[in-house]
């Protein structure tokens, strides 16, 4: 191997390591963690809405019964 190939291999090894000790690397990790938590929160709310207890008496349940005569009373 020539010296340029050895230097190139060393550069590739260093470039493959994630920068976890720099300020930018820590910010990237925190940003990904925040997005993951937001996704879990949205997914949890969706699952609770689909499979949770059904509530009666809300506006969605009475929407078909609404008419303009009901407002006149």
C-alpha cells in the first residue's frame, strides 16, 4: 500500500465515526430524540382514539340529528 492509500483509509475510518462528543452531534441526537417522542405521542393518541372507550353524547354522535329547527327553540 502506498502512503496515500493508508491516509485515505484512516480518513474513511474517522469519517465513519459519528460525532457524539461535539456540540453539534449532541444537538442532532437530542433533535432525533425529540422527534421520536413527538411521533410516539401522536401514535399513542391515535391508538387510544381507535381502540379506547367510546364516548357517547359528543357533537360527532349528534351531528346527523342537527337541524335548523333545533336552533330556533
